[in-house]
């Protein structure tokens, strides 16, 4: 079932940008298995941190250098001792595990989804 119908202006309010994962480390304090990510969104936005529950399909080593899509205009969210500053996007697979959303070719950092 599709979600509620929105206007194009509603869509434009969600600022989805591409960034490159600079570092990924385990987040043992999180309630569900997660990584703490540091992501570079280019000179306009800079670096942001995110907590991501993506431990089933990814290791820290496979995440570093990868381009990901993230919402960069949500307010920061405190997750235990960590402040998450953006929401990394993905889809759930058939087992309910997150698969990251990102470009299939390298694109300039900070590029906006459209």
C-alpha cells in the first residue's frame, strides 16, 4: 500500500543528499545492533554523524568509502551517548534487514536527490 499523497512542495522539503562514509565503527551502546558513521557531504554541508542499523549486510570495512543517500535536514537525534545528525536511507530485504540506498555511479558529494 502506498503512503499518503503529497505535493511536489512537500517532497522538496525533504533534503536528501549523497555523502561518502569516512568512518564506521560499532555502536555497542545502541539497543539494536548499529554502527556509528561519519559521512562527508561536501563543502556546502560538511561532515555529519549517523547511527545506522545496517550490521547484517555491512562491516565497517565495506562501508568506508561507499556513497550513501541520507536526509540531512532532520533535527539531530540523541541515541544514547551519540548524537545522530542525518538519516541514512535504505530498504528492507525479504528478511527485514536494511540494504543501503546510494548511487550506482560515483557522483559529487552533497548532490541533492531529484
